[in-house]
């Protein structure tokens, strides 16, 4: 058992995996100009463990004194959750708001599996909990990267898995095979798909009995035969002046196709126990909403900073409406922090495993808060930075001697900021909020780690309605109702 | 030294004070049909101390074993602030979202005075700190109620105190007198003014040297000669069906006129040290924003509950947009809690006194969050409850046998809820969000405990801009700037 | 045939009708201190006809030279709709944003009946059109006031009329009787119910065959035996300083109970033709949404003016955020005008009758626009006017010599505005946006003349989706689809 | 005099102009892969004149029977403005929401010059009006394209032109020369700069006497010596599946540098008459806000259509919150139309020239409405289309036989829509709202044709405050004030 170096992580990716980018097979993802950016960001999870400043946060020791990544700790206290949250935040800050994500999401999945496997075992006589635990130890020992692999392609959203025109539109067990199962289907938007070691596959929703075959959960290495990964793509050009962030850090999603892939039994964590598909998806959300809010906090910081730098460069940092917008952005950023930390302070303990998970209402609220207000934050930053964000000359114009003088002369802003600094600040703003990456962030704010609708549903499901109702009945002068069971209990009973 | 009973508190108000309500002198505020509601709410602060369920939270002991109200503890740890926050929340829950306010706001003022007096003494050679401490002990010993008395009537808001047409539009020292000072002016919107024991008077803003005479802070009993109190008023009718909350709990503001009132020296805490007027106002805000968010949380709970009861009564609790609105209201309520608790967890310690105060950014954010979203919350509740909120028959129609049958028959909603329950629920909603009290809450959400503009300014003043800027400079590829002093240090240096 | 005087209108209300206010029978609504305010506002529709300034707008002539109210004209051109809209606006301006409503809503109902009756007759062989036309001529001749009487009490909103626990929760035909039908049920929120001459009763929603008996429309005088009216009520005190608007103008809703009321056949306009209940409700909405936006425009003007006066009284009219809010309020008001006028310019002609009705998308948009933004407008006004709106002394304090001096001295604001003016301006703001009336306006903005949900549904139903779709298909490089029928045609075909 | 063909327009651009794109000199803008897209869009203004469907709208005739572009008509009636608005809308619809802009903005500038030149001549004894008129006739005769060239680079936004560190940060007259003037400076964000025939240069703001030299307006051909144009740029790849709109239509801005350019006197329309700089900028805004709202309407239509197609492709078109969002988008689009048409219906006539211009309040409101709600519209579309917008495979993946099968199988959505159609629809959404172009539209919604702040200021300046105030004074029971002059008169008097 040992922590891997970033280099070991990179080398582990040269494993024959099948990855496509813009229609071309990629032989070595660590050498591909675009995928490399994602690989390097993921490697930050490994760098943190080597960095004396962060090692205390990132690394734990087994009772035997073996070091392992904090991400692989099963949380048993609010403190555990708070430190895990802080670790997510730290990696994201280094990567300019991108989570390194080598282990963040995947370990959320492992934690959810650990809780639900115990419940499934208790109810169904299965023995998943020990498989999950064995897998967790494998991850710890090998210090692997692992990707949460959850969202199915879904086909017609108004139909259940088993009702789709093509039965493969949700990942499903096709049949049993000797010592394992064969699965088919595809998962979409899988972050780090092109450069993860392992996929941790969870069902994406609650299932009915008819959807039994879709109630599968498993983990599998990325280079397993039958797996094909088609990376998301976009326009790309070299250069870190025009695109200072997106050419420095990234996370790359992929469509992960499972073309009759064999999953050995010890890697199967749910197999037809359809009643547990929903709770598993929900428990993953409990963990993952907070991971989301954790990595968004440094991005929000960056928005505040970019807005402030732009205001100073434009000479408008003392204008009333500009200050108001900066203050709003500060409150936006810090409230993300406050609400996500609250979900840790108010951690809920699972009675069966003793593991804790973030308070679901606070967790959903933290993710909803940043997502629902994100477009307003973007608007504020764009408003402050000015129209030049849309029309700024490129770094080529800056470098070409024929155009440099004009660009430098006319990019001048406040006397306190050089034209070059202003030029770079404007490009930073453009990259953050008015580029292909800007669009990516808007869309993923709404959809990644659960949509706004999912967070409302999650909140409603876990809200302590009896408490609110009792307060209102008392105020209306109505007799206290016989105490109803708390929403969460009621939830558990179904 | 002893805790007072609610009855002792009530009796203490029959002290000759000069109070007017709707143009009439009120001889005994505890017997006045409207003011009584406020008195009874204030008394809840005293009831809490007698209630075994809350005594542990509400009462502390001196080293000598004497009990005293937690409100009079100078906070020295995040835990102190969290418990104080919880105590505010508890009283407010009992009073349906109204803070009892016998001590809440006044003790915020005493805490702010304690911190700033030390700084003023250090800088100016004054000896206010010991006066404040003596006053605090007096409050503890006598278990007095105390009202924060801060907002001046202000006249023309574009002019400073000394520039007003009438010099009395901010409270000021008129002259020195033997053993004290004479003050004149008026403070507006003073909560509990008609039924507090003491007024704790602070300057409402930063002062320049020209405004020296306005830089006064002091405390004085409500029945001191020269003090006249004109209570706010409104339409009022008996009955707790039509107005179940506002006829059961309240806080009543007053215009407090100081007509050449003598303040003995030991009750004077600032007297011309104009540089400390701004810091004093700001420090009070640090404490008071969190008090505000604390008492609003139970009110937000009440809104959630009222909306849910109304949805059930109307039979629409399963309609998608209704659930969405309930979920939003839940997140609204719980985020108020999260952000205000964060301000306590992240408490700042004053180096001179060792006292702690809530993190100013989080504190401002918590108050801003509830206030800025309040009208949206109201809209959601109104939307769910339906137009009947505006046109519901009155309890007189319910009681009159001639009309009762029609009202009962046609107020029917869902089969699961009786017409009487629905009738009361609709009146609850009306009282909360579509009545004179509803208007009061909208206006005070915006203006009490600081306006939205004040919270933005407070946030901007305390925001750690160097941190945000550094993040953005790194992202833009700009060299790190020589570390600027943190905003709060810079602030202190001025 | 002749126009009635306001006095004739008032006298016509002393007709034995059964009206209750706060549980008491009201013998003469024109003499009741609260209902009188509504009566006087309704009378404005009659005053306009006598006022030389407005007579040209308010009065038309029959070919025979007989004058009649414009409200009773069946509109046949955009110009007709624009003038009708202007007439609504004019009456509302006089009544401070309350529509007089003697004829506004009722004539919307008559217009809708005229269109749908023709379609029903054509499809079902009925002969309603001539009954409606005869009724219209009766209204013209007698110059009657008429109230739209539509919203049922509805019971459980998740159930259809015929599914309710009590079959009377929607107004229904109980049985036929000699020469007419007997109806039972109650209509809620009926504006002017206590002081209208006629009720024009429409079904409130689309009906299925099972709901056949609920598909009834008819008109009936308010004093018909079996009709009982319970007026909405609230706290009330004399005086037009504290409540300058709501004690000067009003509209009073009532619960209208039909206790086995006989409706003669010539007053029955729908009787079981359930397929036409939905189209009738929808056609009424087409007309009524625009009436709503028309009367709200003067109220929005009033909000702008009140905010501006308050800003000036407070001396903050040059503060940036105040100007921004005033500008926003101006755009709010004027956009209501623009969108509602657009619904008239783009009038749709009914092919069968040649009558025109406002464009449904624009009509819904105009009402949605003012309603969806109303709470934001309120917040802006409250923000500008300040906390004093919640705590201002009453006119009794102003009048009492003991308190007058204090109030006058300390209500002073900007030097350009007297304390008395500021005092009145603050009370105006309170009355508009922070009183029982303020709550009434918030709730009715959301629910009267259709809820936000209803306007979204109405927009969706009438949106020209094929046009939008075609634009997007062309942009996506997709072949043009075979032209689908326009939404409105498709609608008509059902 | 004759209309030019699109080909003649294209050929006219091969005129030796100095254009740079990504640091490289572009010899022929009509052949450049990116600039060509802009050229082709601009050519649509010429194609419209040849298209029998639109010729009646696009082409007018002189009294002598010579055809000319409607854009060059000086508007003299609301009808003129409505048709002009419609023509802008029509060109934009063809170009997927991009205005062709060969003449749209430039003719707004010419109209503003015509009005203000007359006022300047009357006040200052200049003779600009006839120069403007001669220039207009030149444009008509030669059927030239003309670009509004207004926004200066501005340097430090807190300083006036004459206070800047570099005097050239606003375009200025450097000196007189024989028969003309020499100008220096740069204009930013100039739409169509790389491919316009003429630049029409206006001052960007009001000037004080110290800024006299900056009060210059003129027109000049794009290939005049001393003019250099640096085009805005971005990532670009061929292909109209991934970027169906932005690779088919565009408008390309440029930084236009005036390096001591000679302007002959007959092309100079303002030269030091600093009092008219502000009115000129304001009058241009009056015209241009409406042009902006006109071309945005088809873009809004496209958003509605794209959202609807995406909903259908995903099988969620019947989900309540999806329908609500579509309905909102429809109201968004149609309200843009309504308010911008209202600005034409309510046209204001200039007393001196008889020309009309759009009502300033409505014009500002129409632009503000679309801009202020734009991010919300984007959010709605993104929410409906789903996360796949961020992670969709590229057209290369579609075309490569190795990946095609996976992409086609797993892009399937609703049975009613082929995978290929869904794939293209998703890319359309991405191109519109989650790409570099999406960022461009967000930023330009806020900043092009005036910022939100500018529209608020414009509204405030032109609002009829006396009317609103009078309404509120009457409501408050205050005596009518002596009639103040209307805001617009007061404005004119300055």
C-alpha cells in the first residue's frame, strides 16, 4: 500500500483504453493536447498528497501506519465531512474551479454504496457490503482514480428504462456469465472518463420491478474490453492569454459505452435488487451535492476576483452599482461555503453502518443556491467587465508587431493597471463567462450533480414538514396533530 | 441579584413613562389592548428563564452562583455566539416570528459598546470601558429589559447631522450639565420603546468632526423626565381567528423623543469622540445582523408551514409547481439558519478585549439573504394559498348563525381538512402575508437591522478582496502582487 | 333608453338585496361606511359619461341616436379595443388604481358570451346568440352595472366539479323548472358583488361530460330571491390621512351564494353544452386579461409617483440606486401599457361573428408581466420610502396637540418638502404597499383575472409553436416539416 | 442611382482596406473563412431588395422614380418607424438573429445627425444639416453600407476624455488641415468594421467645454489612409453541424484605429460644438435601442423554437415546468415585439425637422426588457435541453464510422425524433447558448446598443415624472403643484 505519484498516475493511463476525441482514436491520453489538460488537473489530487502544505489534509494513515487518501475514508463524524469538503475545495482552488476529480466523485459513490449495501444486505440477504469494503481497500491500497459513472443516456425522458424503444438506453444486465454479469448501455457526461482508472457505475434513478435488470451497480477498470469512451470536445487553440484558465485546467467528460462488458462478481454491488436503486441514487446525491458546492466555492471566489480586477482595470471600482455587484458576488461565494459547511455540521448518521452523510436538506440547498444564482453571478461579472469582453483582440494581435502598438495603446484603462494587465484580465473574464468554457459552466451548474428540479425534489423528500406544519398549526390556533413520522423516517419505510 | 419573573417585568413598566398611542396618553402599557400584546411578547424572555425546557439555554451563573440572563454574557467563543443565536431563535419561535426583544437588541448594543469603548479608551484616554462594564452588571443584577435605540429621524438623508435645517434631527448633546450631559433629538422605529426598562442609545452612523456633538452614546431609563414615546399604530380589532398571529404576539415600535434629557456621566459611553461613532455603529451591526437572522428563521419556518397547510387544505399539495415552491421555501428557511450559524462558527476575536463577534461578511450575508428573498417567499405563499386570502369572510361571518352555514359549506376544501381548519389556515396566511402585519414584515425585512444597501456596504467593507484578487491574478497569469493588507486591517487603520 | 346618473345608479341598489358585512345584514349598501366606498368607485363609470372631458370616450350612440355606454359595444376593430382599454384605464386613474368595475368585467363576459354563443349555436342547434344579444340591448337600454361572476369556490382543487364531496362546490343546475332552471352553488371573490345590478355567471373552467350540469352560464339581478352576498371585510377606521387611497376608493368582493335560484330561460346562455364551457372561459380570459392590464397601468403610475415623492421627501432623489429603481418602475408601468395595447393592435377576428378580441398571447403576457413583477415593484417602493412606512405615527398623533409638535418636528425630511407633506406621502406609501390594502393588491395581482399559472397555460395554448419550431429547424439545418396547423387553428378544431 | 447587388457590395470591399484577424493582415475580407460569414450576412441587406417577397418592404422610390433602400428614408411618421423596425426584424430573421447591419446602425446614426444638425445649426450658425442631407443622398445613390462607429475605447472610465493619461483614448480632432480636419483615436466594438463601406463616427457621450476637441462627428470610407481595423476573433472550426448558426451567419466587430486620418469638410458633421455631443449621442440611442430590440425578436423566436425542439427530442414537452418555461420564453419574445412597436406607435416628432423618432421611454424599455431578462431566457433553454448540451459528441464523432454507431444509438431521445435530428438540435442549443457565440450574445445583450445602466438613465431622463408625481399627490391628498414642465421640455431647454 502506497500513495502514487502524479507520474505513476499518468503512466497508469497508458493501458490500452479505447478513447476517441473528435472522431479520432487517442493512443495516449496523457499526450493529447486537450485531454492532457484534464489529466494534469486530475493529477492535482496526487500532487496534494506530496505537498507539505496540504498533506495533513489529504493523507490519512491506516492503523498499520500506511498512508492513504482521505477520499477513501468512510466518514464517521461531521469533522470527517468537513475535512473532506475542505479537501475538495483545495483541489478545486488549484485548478481554477475545476475539481481534480481523480477521486472526489468516485469516492462519493463508494460511500453511498457502503451505506446502501448494508441496508440491502439486511433486507435481501445479499452480501454486497463486504464487496464494497474490499473494493474500498483496493482503492486505498492502489491509490486509484475512480469516476462516478451514473447518468444514463436516458432516451425518451418520459419513459422508464424498460419502456424505451431501445432497451439499452439505460445500462442494464444483459445476462449472467460465469463468475459475473454482462452489462450493456452507455453513461453520459462522465467526468474524467477518458483518464480515470476505474468507473464506479450506479443506477441513475429509482427503479420499478419491471426495471429490475437496470438495477445494477458495479466498478470496473477503464481499459476493460468492450468499454469505449467518446470524449466531449470543442474548439481549441493553443495559448494561455486568450484562454488562461481553460488551457490550464479542465475536466473532460465522456460518453462511456458498455458493449457487453463482463463484470466479475466481486465488483458487482447491486444486481436486480430494484428497491435499492432509488435509495442508492439518493444516498449518492447526499454526498455529491456537497462535493459540488465545495468545488464551486473557489470558482465563485475567482468570479469575485475577476470582477474586482476588471472594475479596477476599467477605473470603475468606486461606482455604486459596481460595488453593489461585487458585494453581491462576495455574499454569493461565501453563502455557498456557509450552506455546504452546514450540511457537514448537521451530518446524519446511518444507524446500520455508523457512517455519516451530509444533511440532505442543507446539501441540496447548497447546490441549489450556487446553481440557481449562477447566471445572475455571470451577468454581474459581464456587466462590470464591459463589452470589450466580447470584442477584445486576440493574443496574436498582441504578439504581432504590426498590431501590437495599436492594441497596447487602446487597451489602456486605469492608470494603475498596465494595458497588458488589462488585456489579460479581460481575457480571463471572457474565458470564465463568455467562452465555450463559460457555456460549459452555465450548463453544468444547472445539470451536473443534479438539476435544479432534482434539488427541489431532494429537499422536499427530506424536509421536516411535520415541524413546519406544527409551527403553522399552532399559529393558526389549530390543535396539535398526532405527531406524524418525520419525513426521513417515512421515506425509509417505503 | 436575581432573575425577574414575567410579572415583575410587567409591574416595572408602571413607572410613569410618557407613552402615546393613536394620539392618546397611555397610563398603563400593560393594560392597553394593543401594547399589551407587545408586553406579553417581551415577557417571553422572562418566561424562558423559568421554563425547565429552556432554562439551560437562557440562564447562566456568575462565578458566585448568581443566575443571570445569557443575553448579558460578553461572548468569548463561537459557542457563546451559537447559544445566543439559539436563544434568539427560541424566543422568536414562541412568539410566531416576533423576537421578544426584551434584551436581544439591547444586549447587542452593550456588546458593541464593550468592544469599542476599549478601543476608544486606548486611543483617547477615556474610561468608558469600565462604565459599560458597570452598566452590564447593573443589567445582569436587575435583569432589566433594554432596547437598542439607534436610528435617528435623519431629516434630509443627503445631509450630515450638522448640516440639517433643524440641528435636532439627529440626537445630540445640547450641553454639559452638572454630573452629566443634556441630550435632545428623537430616535425612530425603536422596537419595544413603549415597554422597555432602559434605552441604550447609539449613534446611527459615522460622524465627521463637525458632527462631534452627535457622537453620543448612553443608556437611560424609559421613565426619565423629558422622554416621550409615540407608539406606532394601526387598525386593530379583537379576535384571533381573523388575526391569529398579530393579535397574539407583536413588537411595537415607537418614536422616542429626548426633550433635553439629563444623562448622568456614568451612563455616558461616548461623548464627542467622533472617530468612534462609525466603528460603534458597525460593531453593533456585526452583532445585530445575526440576531435578525436568528429571529427570522422561525418566521420562515412558519411561512413554510402555512404554505404547506394551505396546499393541503386546497388539495394541491401534489401539484408540481406547489411542491417546487414548498421546496424553495424550505431551502430559504434553512439557508437563513446555515448562514447565520456560519457567522458564529467563524467568529472574529477582538484583540483588545478578547470578546468575539460574528463574522461580518457571513452576518451581513445572512441578513441580506433573508431580506432580499423575502418578497419572493411571500409571493410563493400567496400563490399557493389562493385568491381567497384576499376575500375570505371574517370570523364575524363564521359566528353569525345567519351566515355560518354558507361560510362553512363553501369554505370546504380538501376532504381531509375541515372547513373550519381551512378557514383558520386562510386567515393565518392572510395575517402573515396580506395584512397590515404582512406589510410591516415586508418593510422591516428591507429596513430593520440594516437595509439591503447597508448589508452590501458592510459586506464590501469586510470582504477579503486581496484573497479574491489573488485568485484571479493567478488565473489570469499575472504576477502575484505584493500582499496588500487584508480589508479588515486596512479598515482598522483608518 | 338613457344613460343613468350616478344617483340613479346608487338608488337602484336599494332593492332588497341580501348583503352581509362582518356578520351583519346591510340594509342599504350605499349608506354603509365601507361598502359606500366601493359604491362611489363604481359610480365613477356613470360620472365619466357626464364629464365633458371623457364623454367622447365613454359614450356611443345607437344608429337611432340613443346614447349608451361604450362598454356595451361589441368590438369589431382594433380601434374599438383600444378605446375600450383606454376607458378602463381612465376610470381606474380616477379611482387610484381601482377599476370602477360597474361594467368593465361584466361586459367582458357579455362579449365572450356573444362569441361563444354563436359557435355553440352553430354546433349544437341552440339559440343562445339572440338571448345574449337581447341581454346586451337590455344592459344598453337600462345602463345597468354588471359583475362578472365566475370563480367557483372549488373545494378540493385536485378534483373535477362532479367529483367533489359536496356537489355544490361549483355552481350547477339543480333541475329544470317551468320557464327556466334552478341553480345552486357559490361564486367567490366576486368584485362589486354587494353593489352590482346584475350578475353575469360563467363557468370557471373546461368541463367534461360528467360535469355537464356545471356547464351553465346565465345573468340574473342581484336582488333575486335565493341570492346571498357575504362581503369581504377587513379592519377599518375613518380617516383619509392614514389611509388616503383605501378610504377614498375601493372595490369590494363578495361570496355570492345561489341557494336554488330560479333563472328564466331568456337569461340562460349555456345549459349543459359542456364542450363550450372551456372555450367560454378562455374567451372571457382573452378579453379580461387586457381589462386587468388596463386598470393596473394607473396603479403602476401611482407607484412610480409615490416612490418619487418619497425619494424627494427623504432627500435621496439623486442617489444612484434610487434613480435606478425609479427608472425600473417607469419601465414597469409603461411596458404594461405597451403590451396591453399590443394585444389590441393585434386583435383577432372571430370568423363567425366578426367580433374581435385581444390577441391572446399579448393579452396573457400583459397580465403576466404586471403580476409577475408586482412584488419587485412593491419592494422597490418600500426600499425607497424607508422603514418609517412601518412605524409612522397616525393622524391621531398629528391632530392631538400634545403630540403634534413632536410629530411635526421629527417627521421633517428634505427642506423642500414640509413635514406635513412628508407625513402624508409616507402614509400614501403605507396604504399602497404596506397595509391590508397592500396585501390585497399583492394577492389579487397573483390571482385576480387569472393566476400566473393560468397565464402561462393561456400563452402556451395560443403560442404559434409551429413558427418558432420552423425558425429553429432552419437554424439547426433540419428540413422544413410539413406545415403543421397553427396552434390557434388546432385549438379551434378540438 | 441604383440599388447594388450583393455581388457589387462584396466587390466594393476589395478596396485596399487594412484589416487584421488574429494578428494577420487580411487581403480580401470576402474570401476569409471567418470574415466571409459576416460579409455574407451583411449582403442579406442587399438580397432583401432583390427578393420579391421583401422588396416592397426594403425598397422605396424617390419622387423621380429611383429606387433606394428604406434604411435611408428620414422617418416622418409612426408608419415609417414601424416599417423600418419590420425591415430590421426581417433581415435578422434570415441571419438567425444577427442583424445584417449593412445599413441598420449606420442609418440610425444618419437620422440622429439629421435631427441634431438642424438644432446645432439653429443654435450655432453652423451648416451641418445640408452636409448630412448631402451625405444621406450619397448613401442612397450609391447604396452604400455604413457602420455606426461610436464607442470610444474610453481608457479610465472614471475620467472625462480630456482627463485621460493618453489624450487619444477618445477620438478627437488633432488639428485642422486644408479643407478638412485630422482625427486620431480608436473606436471599439464596431460592428461590421472589417466589411463596411463607410464609418459614421459619433461622439460616445456628453462633453464639457474642456472636451471640445472630442466633440466630433464625421463619415469616412473604410479604406481611407490611416484607418486600421483589428477584427474580433475566436476559436473557429469548419462545420455547420457543431456550430450551425455561428458558421452560417455572424456579425464581426472590430477595433477601428484612426491614425491621423484626414476628414474632408463636407464629411464633418460636428466639430467642437460640445453642447451637442450629448444630444447627438442621446438621439442616436433613441433610434438605435429600437433597432436592437427589432433584431433581437427573431433571436428570441429562435430560443423559443430551440427550447421546444429540445423538449420534444427529450420527450419532456408535456412536463409542467417545461411548458411553463416555454410559455415564459414565448412571453419574453412577444413582449420584446410589443414594447418596441409601442416605441414606434408613440413616435415623437422633432419640431424643427419634422422627423420622428421612437418614444425614448418605450425604446429604452424594449432594449432593457430583452437585455435584463436575457440570462433568464438562456437559463430556461439550457435547463430544458439538458446536460448533454455541455458534453455532446462532435460532428467528427458522428462522421467517423468507428464512433458513428455508438453516437447514433445513444443520442436517441423520443421515438418521434431521429437520433440525427436530436443530435443537430442539441448542437443548435449549444451554439446558441453554450458556446463562444453564446457568450458573445450574453455580453452584447448587456452592453451593445447601450448598457442596462444607460437604459435606466435614458428612461429616467425622459420619464414624465410630473405626471406620475401628480397622480401620487392627488392620491396623498396634497394640493396640485404648479405644473412643472414635462421632463422632455426641461431636457430640451438645457
